[in-house]
C-alpha cells in the first residue's frame, strides 16, 4: 500500500468515512454510511482495516473520551494533518491509541462484513455487444 503522504487525495474520502465512526454520536448509522462510502474505493479490505487502525484511529481516538467531543464532523484539513503528522513519527513512537485499539477492532468487525457485502452486491458493468 502506498504511504499516506503519497496518497492523500485517494485517502481523504476514506479518512472522512472512517473518522465519522469516532464522532460523539451513535455509531450504527455511521457504520452503514461508512460501508457505502468505502465499498467503491480501490483499497482492499486489508488496506481499509490498516487505514482504520494505523491512520484514523490514532488521530481521533481521543474524541471517544472527550467530555464534549466532536459530534458533527472532523475538520478535514485538521484530520489530514493529524494523520500525516502521526505517520511521519517513527513507528515506535506511534503508541497513541493503543489502549483503545480494541474499539477500532470492534468497529472493523462491524464495518468489514458490510463493505464485503456492498462490494459483492455491486452490479458489474454490462456490455452492450
């Protein structure tokens, strides 16, 4: 998978959809919307899971514990900068979010099958020949 800094344009819609799972709001409606947004992307399920766990989760997991967290949407400029700053750090310093990583795994257990179903039910293009 291409590094996040070299693939920002392709990743931003994925970051947006996944970051919505960390809003101070019920998660179930956002899971459905995120699956719909992620299904048509070029990323494999393995890559989407890695983006969730290694990019989005460390950047926004603090919102899970905030008294009055972000509830409508994360600012995309801030989100991209937070993710890219995290990615520039040496891997051994990227510990932020490790304590709540179970939550990210839980989100993927909800999201992964929905993405797979959405991809399986997408109609392939038909030829007119």
